[in-house]
């Protein structure tokens, strides 16, 4: 949710967009409670696992002493070993009975290193190289620490990429198809931060494009816009005004638009393309028809010339025969 909440609104600030900052619940203090050193729950759990005489009772007592002033941490009244964390989704109570046993990784580091060096890719993939913190002289490796390291690696990967995610919800507690429990699904959406994300998307600027991309895509609406404008920012504003769009904002490097405005621009662009296509079709059809007309006209003229020539030759032959016949008759009479 950091991408939706923080990064989304930080971009508005960076681009100097007129924007009312939306407050949302930040879960960072809960993460610090769980994983921050030296007083986090994972650190205290690893410390308890390193002492042979530690039990879940002593671990719980250590938690109560260290985290008693943390507003996200509390001790249930009717339990001596449980503890409650106030998560973003709500209060969750944890039982410490098997925390120590489940946190100990009984895989010997030397064995893991041997299997990691295997020539079989499948075996070596099951035993990735141990983290530096897990290869210290203590030789102690906890499940919680390994999970924290893997999660940190995942976050580092996400921080250098553009995240896209799919929010999955459970439709019912019976795990059967075709059943939707509205209250439970709504609670899951609220706990997952989806409602805040939708609120930001609805009130914010859903679409943003760089000036060069915007001009390249929509300059067809006014082909001479780049020549008549001093810069791309002015060109973008002119194109937006031509489409009669309102409630958009122009930042330092991008154009910010409300939901649905890009569809309006695409509709205007499609209309211009449609008119251009009609003009192209008209010119092409005119050229084809003119070419066909010239071919038919040339063929007709050639055909007429051939027919007229044939008729003239026939008339000439007839006249020549008649003249010869008259000459012969005249000679006979003489």
C-alpha cells in the first residue's frame, strides 16, 4: 500500500499539483514493534531461543517488561503468556506456547552449505546460501530471522520496480463456491487498505502522461500545435482546451487527468482519425475511379477508331467497285 498511499501523493507534491493530502493509517510502528532491533519481538524471540533454559513463560515475561509502554502492544487480562498486537486490520492475540520450538532452525549450517554446493540444480535450489547474520560464530539461525531477511530482500526488489498487485479476498468462511458474505468481504477490503486506495483513485488524478508522450499521441488533433507553441507544456494545455476538458492539472513534467478524461481525449482523437480516414478514402476512391474512367475512355476511343476505320474501308471498297463497274459499262457501250 505504500505505492498507493505515499508514492502516489508524493508525486503530486513533486509535480507541484494543487492537492489536499489524504491521511491514511501507517503501519510502520507495528513493523518496528515486530522486527526492529534490539527491542522488537523477533529480536527478543531470537534472544530467548539462544538460552537453553528459556521457556515460553520467560519469553512472555520479557515481552511484557520490554514492550509495556508500546501503544500497539498489550497483555490480555485472562492470560499469563499471550500477547496482543494492534495491527492495521485489528487486534490479534498470539499464544507463545510453541514460539521457541517453531523459531529454532535445526538444519546444521555445514549441512546446508554442503547441499547448497550440490551440482544438482534442484538440490542446490532448496538450500540457498545463508545470510551473513546466520553464519556468525554462534551458528544459530532462527526461522523468524530468515523470514525477515527474505521479506527485506523482497521489499528491496519491489522498491526498484513498478509494482502491480492483485488484491485477493475470501468470499466466505465455508470455502464453498457461489457464496458471498458481504460483511466479511467488506471488512477484508477495509483491512487491506483497498477502500483508501479507491478513495485516492477517485479523488486524485488517475491518469498521468509525460509532456512528450501526450503531445505525440494527441498532436493529430491539431497538427500545427508544436510549431505555434513555444514549449510542450503550452502545447499540452492547448490540446486539452481544444478538447474542452476541465479539472485537469499540468505539473512540471506531466499532465494529470481525472478518471475518464483520457477516454474523452481518445474519443476526440478517434473522431479526427475517422475524418482523416474518410478524406484518405475519398482521395483513394477518386484516384481509382479516375484511373478506371481514363482506361475506359481510352478503350472506347480505340474501339470507335477501329470501327470507324473498318466502316470507312468498306465504304471505300463499295465506292471503288461501283466506279469500276460504271467504267466497264461505259466501255462496253462505246
